[in-house]
C-alpha cells in the first residue's frame, strides 16, 4: 500500500513537470479579462433584475 502511494506521488511529480504554466504577463492579462467579464455580466444582470422588479411592481400596484 505504501509503495502504491509513493508511486502515485512520483507519477504526479513527473506529470507536473509537463505542465505549461503561464507567464506573469499572461496571468495578469487573463485575470483582467475575468474581472472585466464579471463586471459586465453583473451590470447586465443587475439591469435586468431592476427592470423586471419594476415591471412586477407596476403590475401588482396597478
């Protein structure tokens, strides 16, 4: 059992060396893309939520 665990971690180490990690510039660029995308989607969903809330309120009060 111990040998299987050692073998597993040895294989993990070998596979981790094959991974192509992004450079700092790529990482920062990707992070900005995610932040901007989240902000745009949040604004869109907020506008839709506000609009639908006002519509429902109008229909209920009317």
